[in-house]
C-alpha cells in the first residue's frame, strides 16, 4: 500500500497567510479614511459652486439665485447654464452675518453684479471630521477649512 495523502504543507499555508495579511495591510488603511475623502470631495464641490455663482454673476453683470435646503440637504442654483440641483450629504448648517447659524429650513442667496452682500459659511460633518466652506463677499474668494 503505497497511498499518498494529499494536502497542503505547513510551509505553503504560512506563505498563503503571509500574502493575505500583506494585501490586507495595504488595502484596509485606504478604506479607513473613505468617509473623510467623500467629505473633502463634497466640500470642494460646494466651494466650486460658490466660485461659479460669484464669478458668473460678476462677469455677466446679472443676478443668479442659490437655495440651500437644510432639511433635505439639497442645494439648487440658477446660473447661466440653467437650473441645477445637487444633494450634499454632509451639510449640517449655514452661517451668514444676517441670520447667524441656521441648521433647519431653506436659505436663499442672491449673487448680483457686485457679488454677494454678506459672507456665507457652509459647515459639513462626517463622523469626527468637520469642514467649513466660506465665501468672502468682498474678495469673492472661497476657503475650505478642516476643523477637526
């Protein structure tokens, strides 16, 4: 009886476990900050909308409208290319000089030929990370600030 038992050797099992742990060590850290990168992406997109609205209104000498609905996290704007709506998942509040910090309801902003007449700050939160996007009404510059 010369039967041979088939199976894996201890060395083969160790090599396979080593390769699996190496792949997991490389892949898993990139998933740990996945929510943060989505938050940063939304913050950049909100900053882009602010810049677009301000620059379009000033360059065309027209008035454009932007609405922020904090109950459904929808931002809609009517610019030179028509009306657009985008859902921003992480918006928590909007701060203005005239209304203070608002976390419920709808806010409407008018971007006129001279820009907007007050600073706007949009706050976004995801887990432990907070970001604010601020439009300066005098310079028209938009700043993104990480707050946590």
